């Protein structure tokens, strides 16, 4: 039985290790980890005086969770430059924040094993709420230095992308 509508030969879901992040119209180098896209809607309970002793529930405000981006420390300054638009130490009184362009829309793309674009999400009006330029440094550790951005945003939506047709390899 076919599992997918277009690619009837595909049985497995997509893997989580082939992805790219784009902002300002270009891909950002070296992003190794992106936290989950998650949202939750508060539950508002109410009851009318003549109702039985049970509550009614309706949806309240929706909250979009912070997105965290991680990558290895390099000379690339994309993370630092965006974080400096929110707060730029030493810029002088009144010039610490760039109210003009501190928000960006980003695109998160997921690829299949063959490297074909499978899914995309547009995340709207993001801004950097936390920037970690360097991790804890430890001379006895065997690890990569990772920098992180935590992004606040106002929601995301799926980008319409047709399901890729993957070639069938006959053996």
C-alpha cells in the first residue's frame, strides 16, 4: 500500500539531518542544529450557571516557542551581526538597538536523502533574544566550540512544496 501521495515508492519518513536555514535571501553557513518548531494554545475554561458541573473549553492565545540555532564557531559573523542589531554594546546612547531592521524572516528547509527539497517553513518577524558567542572553554575537553542564537518570532507557516519524485533504482 502506498504511504505517500506522489512518491508511491517512498515508505520511510524524512530524516532530520539534511536541512538548511536561509535569511536575507541566502543560506547561513554551518548551522548544525535547529530546535523544534512548536506552538501551544492556552485553554480557556468557562461554565454557565445553569450548566451541569462540567467545564466548557475554548482556545485562548497561541504561543510560539523560541527557536534555537547552533553552529560551530568560525570567522563568519552572521550570528554576531544579527544579535548586534538588537543590542550593540558601545554604540553610544540611543544607538544600541536598530529598530529599523532587527527583525528578519527566516526559512528552514528539510531535504530528503537524495538532496531534494522536501519541506520548508517560513518563520516570521524573528529577532535575537539571546546570543552565545563562545561556549564554556575547557582545556581537557574534546569538543567543538558552539555558538547559539535564540530567536523570538511571531509564528511560522509551511511553504507549499510538491513532494519530490525520487528515482527508483532497479537491481
